[in-house]
């Protein structure tokens, strides 16, 4: 099986040609190392420049900043192929689908010229740090502060669960530049912090139940001084920037969720065909066929919805609620597919040596990160 037979409508021939490059990279450079990186609990930095060389990182960065100036469809293809063939969470999508847009949309000319070419090349790895030990969903309650001292901010606080935290060279840190202002969101700013700044420390690479190879870390800021020019866009606009980038971030999660669900489904059809019980293939039991038929139908609907959402994003029409709905629906589908497919594997499904076990563990987080699915329902519900 592959992702080629799905009669997609979101992509043109150039997208599909790019897909073949991405697939080769995932099959040759990522999949063979997924288990080893899982044990090491980190993806080596050395894989990033290889991805950069092939144009897999930050495809939307304009040419004047070293990028290819392509559309988000190229990002989505990297996400799909990575989820289907790569089998490891590399952190590429965090950089390409999330961080890039902040710098392209709100960065100063100097910030863009300095960081974007290096991000495209994979010479610089980035992270975005919003969540804190005391608050995640309620971002306005963040406590990390950036206080002005002459031409500098002095940053104090801590962040947690930060993707790429160990590997990151540059962190977009969400801070309060004003702790008094009401409403509270007006006090939020985003500041670029280089990892070599004095007072910045990485904490633990956290022990997770899945996505073992993805580094997810604590970060500490103790009197970290950064020039005021490191503020992204305007001071006090951080929350507005975060909200405006959400549709794409959430669609990115939806894309990966759908592709990994398809992978689990395809693998399970193969398993059920080979596995025998009571003198016949497990696939020949009506329960197995009905379960898989039900999942196949939902996957079909899922791809059609994803193409609709991608087309809307490419036309800059996807709303925050539609992005939230896509994240909600595709991650719920992913969980349903993973869990039912694991069940059809019997005891093998519970063994880490079977890919379905690893995929099931990895899938559990997609209903939590990028805003929990309860928050997605809140966002959609608020606009009814
Ligand atoms: C693997 C992983 C990677 C991550 N990567 C990053 C990263 O790179 N950068 C970053 O900043 N963060 C990252 N996160 C953090 C993630 O975004 C948060 O964990 C998530 O937003 C939830 O926040 P929380 O953990 O504080 O949960 P809480 O906000 O404490 O929520 C606890 C529970 O309460 C529910 N809840 C909260 N508020 C409401 C409400 N208003 N209505 C109904 N229910 C509610 C939640 O849905 C949840 O079920 C990552 C998390 C994980 C697990």
C-alpha cells in the first residue's frame, strides 16, 4: 500500500513529484533509524541538514530568504510521507509548519535574513515555548516574564513539554512583557532566544509513553538577557500572533494524524490476511471485515475533508474554527483507527516489536498537544 492510490484533489503534479523525493528520504534516511532513535530518545541533529538539502524543511520560506517559496501543500506532503513511511517524529513539522510562519509573517528584516536561510538548510533547529509547568491550555496565565532593562529584556521563568527542546538552537519564547495589563493577553509577547544565551538551561528530556524519539523538554530561563530587537513583531501582540497562526498549526496535526491512521489501517489489513485462527485468516471473520470496512469508509471521508481543508488554507480561507475542527476530527479518527487496529493484532498488538504498538502509543498525544481536543470543542462551540 502507499499514499498514491487515494485520488487526492489538494495537490498538483509538482506536489506529487515532490512527494517521491520525500518518500525516498523517509524510507532511506528515517525509517531504518526509527527504533534506534527511539531508544536514544532523540533524533540526531545530523539528519536535519540532509532534509534541508532536499528542500524538505520550511518549503514556504520565500526565495529571498533562502527558501523555495512554495505553498503549504509541500509541508503537508512532508507531514504525510513522514507519518506514513518515516515512522519517527523528527520535529521537522514543528519547524516547517509552525515556527517558520511566525518569523516570515512577523519577523524583522534582520531576523528573517539571519534565521530563515539557516532553518531552511537545517543548520538551525527551532522550538516554540508556550506551555509552562503551571499552565498549558490557559496561555494567558503564563508566568515567564521579560522585563526591560535598557536595550535588553531580562527573561525569567520556565517552560515545559517543549518539542525540539534539547536540539533547539533558537527558541521562540512566549513571555509576559506586561504583567499588570488587562485583558491579560495584551501582555504577551514572543521573544527570540538563542540557546547559547547565558542563564538559559535545558532541563530533562522528558520520559513519554510514545513518540520516544521526539525530544520534549523542560527549559529554564534565569536572568537571560536578550536585546529588545529580539522581540518578534510588536511587543504585546504575541497572543494575537499565536491565534492567527493556529489554523495552519492545527491542520498540520490533522494531516499527520490522517496519514498515520492510513498506515495503521494498511498494515492491519496485511496482518489480518496473514494471521490464522480457527483454520482461517483473521480477515475472513465477519467482525474483522466489518471493523476494517467501517474504518476504510471513515478514512475515505477523512481524505476528502483534508483536501477540502488544505484547499481552503491555500486560499487563506481556513478559519480558526475549521482548523480546530480538523484537528479534533482527524485526531479522534486516528485514535479510533489505532485502537481498533491494535485489537485486531491480538497479543501482537501489545508487543513493542510490532509497529502498531509503537504507533498506538505515539497517537495518544495528538488529542492533547496543539491545544487539547476539549479546547478545540470550546473554540468551535464559542462561535456557534
Ligand atoms: C509530546 C508533547 C509535545 C508538546 N510540545 C509543545 C511545544 O512544542 N510547545 C509548547 O508550548 N507546548 C507543547 N506541548 C504542550 C501542550 O500543548 C499542552 O500539554 C496542552 O496544550 C495542554 O495543556 P496542559 O498540559 O497544561 O493541560 P491543562 O491545560 O492543565 O489541561 C488538563 C485537562 O483540562 C482540560 N481543560 C483545560 N481547560 C479547559 C476548558 N476551558 N474547558 C474544558 N476542558 C479544559 C484539558 O482539555 C485537559 O483535559 C506539548 C505537549 C506534549 C504532550
